[in-house]
C-alpha cells in the first residue's frame, strides 16, 4: 500500500518537474515568477488569483528575486496536487441562467468588475475566442465545452 | 457596497452568486490560457529538439556525403552544356564579366532585371521589385553577380571592424533561412541599406525557406553597391554540404535547370570567402554561432578562410594520408564507431565513447569512417581507384583552423558554467557565462551578438545581458511559431530590439487556433520520428514489460521514449497526444503506432526495420539519389540503386543482405523496366497519420 502511494507521489513529482522544465528555457532549474500561474494551472489546478498569491508566498525566496527555484516548487506543488479538487463548471452553469447566452456587455461587465477582474488583455482574448461577432453574444455552453475539452 | 441600508436578503444572495460565478469563470479561463501557453511552449520544444537531433545526424553522416559529393557532384569534362563555362574556369576566376556575357545569352523574351556592372541603387530596386513579383533573375546576371561578389569579398579580412562614428545606428539581423518576406519586411520597417543605414547580416541566409536564391542576390547586390555599409558574416548554412541536405541546392537546381550546377560551384567559392565575424567599436563581437574556451580571435583573423569549403568535412589528417599514399590502399583499422551501433543505426555521441579529448575524437572517428567507406566503395565497383583524389596540401585547412571555425559557427550559449561538447548539434560546444567573461576580458569586449537558434520572441538576452541571440526568420517552424527581430545598435552600444511577424492569413486566427496549428505541426513531426523508430521502440517496450500485458507505467514509457528517440521532451505532458492509457493509469504502449502508416504500401517481404530506415533517412536518400542521377531524369537503374543503398547501409552500420535490397528495389520498380523513379519511391515512405486532412508536402 505504501509502495503504491510512493509511486504515485514519485509520478506526481516527475510531472511537476516536466511542467516546470517546459518554462525553464535557461535550463537552470529556475523560472520567472510570472510563469508560475501557467505552470500550476497546466498541472490541472484551478487556483483563484488569491490562492495563487498564497502559493507564491510559500515558494518565493526570503528576498524575492523574481525567480522561483525548482527545489522550492516541488514540495509545495506536490501537496497541492494531492489535495486538489476542481470546481465543477459544467453542472454549475447548467443550473443557472436559462437562456443560454450572454451579451457582450454583460460578460464584459461581469468579468471586469466582479470576482478577480480580468485585465484588458484577458478580456480581449476571451472575447476573440468566445464572441460571435455577428450577433455580439456569447453562447457560453459552446465556450464551456471548449474549455472543458482541454481538461480531458 | 458596504453601506448599511436595508438591502433585501434576496439582493445580497444574488450578488453573492454573481461573484461566485464570475470567479469561477475567471478561474477556468485562466486555466485554459495556461494550458494553451503550455502547448505553445512544448510545440516549440519539439521542433527544436528534432531540428538539433537532425543536425547532429548530419555531422555524423558528413564523411559519407563528402564522399558522394567528391565523386558525383562535379560536371564531367565533356559537359553537355557547351555554352556554359567549365567548372574549372569558373572556380579559377579566369572568366571575366565580359566573358560570361559572351558565353551566356539572354533572350529577348526575358523581361526580368538586366544588371549592369558596377551596380547602382536602381539595380537593387529593380531586383526587389522583380522578386516581389516572383520573377527570376537570369543565370548570366546571377553568375556575374557572384563573380563580382567573390572579387569584393576576397579583399575583406576575416574579421570586419566597424565603427558607429558619425552617430550611425547599425542594424544587426539574424538567420533569414530563405524567408524573403521577412527580409522585405525588415527593409520596409527599417529602410534599405545605404551609407546612412548600415546593416550586418549574421549568417544563415539560405536553406529551409523557398527564396534563398533571391535573398542572396539582394544581399550581394547591396554588398556591391555599399561595400562599406552592408556586412555579411558566414553562418553554418553557408556551406555546400549543408545546402545539399537542407534545400538550397535543390532550390538552385530547380530554378536554374541549365546553369544550376555552375552557379552552385561558384557559390561554394563565394561562401568560403564570407567573413567570419564583425566587431563594432572594438567592443561588440558579432558572429553566427558562439565561442568556446579556446576561441582565439587573433588566430582566426590570420587563417586563410577560403580553405574551409565546408565545415562538415574535417581536414584529412596528416598521418592518415601518409599511410594511404604509402600503401596505396586505405587503412584497415576496425571502425569502433560502427561497432557501437545497433541494427537500426541509432546515433551516439561519438566523443562520449572515447577517452581522448573531445576535439580529436570527433574528427578521428569521421576520418576512420571515410577511409572504410572508400575501401568499401572501391571493392563494390561503384568507384574507380583513380577517382580517389590525393589531397593538395596547400588547400587543406589545418585541424586547428577547422576546429576554431567550427566553434564560432556552431556553438550555443548555456546558463551552466563551463564549456562542453554541443551534443544537441554534434559540433561546436555549449559555452557558459564564465567562458563569455573570459573572452571579454581577453579581448576587452562588452557584448556578443550571435544567431543560430530560433527564439520565440525573435531575440533573447543571456549571460547577464552580455550575450544576445538575434533571429530574423519569423514563423520558422510553422505559421505562428515565433516572431523575428533585428537589433538597432546605437553609438553608446545599447541595443534596441524591433520585433515582427509575417502573416499570410487574411483572416486573423485567434490565439487558440494559432497554437493549435503549431502544435499539430509539431506533433506530426514527432509522430513521424516515432514511426521511423518503431522496431527499436517496440523492442525496448517489450524489454521493460515484465508482465507481458502490453502495458507500462507512465514512468517506464517515458524512459523508453526518451532513450530511444534521444529527445528531451516533456513526455508525460505529451502522453495524451501520443498513446492511450488504460483505466488503471498504465500506458498501452503499442498504441503509439496506431493510425501511423506510410503513404504507399510496401510488399510484405520487405522487413519493417528497412522500411523505418528509409523513413528516417528519406531526405538524405533523396539527396544521394539526386547525385547519382546525373541527367536529372528522376530515374536511376536498379543496379545503381542497389550499390548506393548498400554503401549507405554499410556506412550506417545497418546489417543488410543483398537479397533484401533486391526485394526492396524490385518492389519499387513499379513498371518493371529496370529503372526506379526515386522521387516516387521516397514519396511512398512519407509517414502519414490517419487523421491528416491532406497528403502533405
């Protein structure tokens, strides 16, 4: 039983290292602190921005250098992955808003004013993928399908 | 919010729900974007790894290519092309411009640019316009241009010294690799070269892209018009052996059917006369690849650079040749290199299999192969004894000259300290910040600008700001893969970077679509590699599979993939795209090969390992067959095919018997007339994936 758990942990660790190395283009076991969000998320986690900040506080150096070291990243990330749970987007949305679409104005308002607001760049990016330019609406079910498909 | 008026409960609940929903969507969105970023990065990783592994293979095959080139690339003495100058005349530069004019006629029907020497800016504009309209410059003008370029280059030292006096900004461009659109974009954004607008082009003008010829013509034209303001450094692709493999030779022969070979001969000379480096204000060193711990700029400044026709051909060592001359037969030292290879010819780093110092070991192994090959070629009857040339000592570079130049044209910077052999490319080295620092101290330098590596943003700064990589071919691997950039160097020597990306799509793809295109392309290349190593991979999988269930742990699977393919990639992240996993988390390894097959079915009797070998070396074989096909008919005889194939296998250490070769040859002589259409043959070995929308290339 313990051997199995060990192997799972070893696998997780290897996966973490792999993801880290994709962003480590200097090949010196460090990444730019601004890439940590991408790495964590590509490993299957769904942190809020606030949670990400907490994570960073744990892995940054005493005096932040702008770089994160692999050796600090691994243990923290390993813990996160073993405990993670992903929010269930699909079911949530299915239970809400009945008409199946949002207007561009509505989406922009929500995304840039509520929750952990989007930057302008993020908003534009989302619109470029999700917005139907002829009708100016977002059929969010389609967009969600797109997002979830990536999760497979 | 926060004002304590009587807000109804339902309103509070609603805004809470909105908040939750917003956060949820944002979390998901950010995850999606992160995944896209991950896919973009590993796609570039894949391209880069495969590219460098390929280059390494080229260096190791170099002696074979050299051998083939020596015996097949020269025009016969009785050339069928009476009106063209002979090879020796062209290479001895005994032919003047007027002679070329007399010998080669330009028909009245030719509407392209007619160049008059000495060239003027009007000529350059005419050329640019013509090339924008996809016109071709007539061969006579090409030859005249090359002739003049060689004359001008010969006057130049190995290392050009520039200054930014008179407040001139110098523009430095990196690899262009035949991408004309990028060059035109640079000229559009930055202006044409002139006395007020000096340029340095840092090598790799040719290969891979479709317009290497046009780029060279433009660069050489500006060189002739502004010899003090347009500077060229030699790159590792300004090398006729590389050109044969990476597309430039093919492009020339395709565009210039009659005069192509002459043009190539002259180009070989011109390339060897390109300067090796440029220094600005005695502080900024600009060269194509990098440096090593032994780089000696003073030495490099004094060598006869034109002796280095190709860096893929290490100089014949003194002892080898003396033995050869003495015994009239190549030495029969057993080749340790081939003994290390297994049946599918897996490449190894030569230098790691010996204890001798890195430099000597690489060229020693290559020289051994070369000799063995000559012996085999002679005994097989493909070569006559007289065709083995005695080296002319005045034209052979020394070991040190070769090594020093190889280092500056092939090396790559790394973050780790020290200087180690460049295993990825098989030549040159990886140099660390300490090596850079030492060189700077020795020569009182401030900055090193180099190219040679594709960078996502077109440029990259390393070694604490001291080493800059500049790469000017956007969309190098695939549409959307990377930007290009150039540097503006002003008199205080701080660099400014200008980035760009050529975009052919009229409808703008969104980020997801762009990344998907690049990713698809990268995975296609990777799957091709996987297919081409099927036998070896299967063997290794089965070895690891103790239980015989056809499944392996993710860890074991990744280990096999990495060790057989010799590619450092994020295998676990790529796994979903490459193989199926069973519910228990293990990987059904044979699914790696699902949906992959070659374009045309080959008969059953031909062994799979052979099929894979052809897949793997498809491009190399194309080149070799092109050599043998002297009259460009696209056909070679069964006999020629057999002998060449045998020579190739012997060299690569692939065990093959004559019967198998015969079977293969017969299976591709589709109309049974004793001749093989080798292009058709090679096309058949193109790896296709079931889901490919179109038969590619």
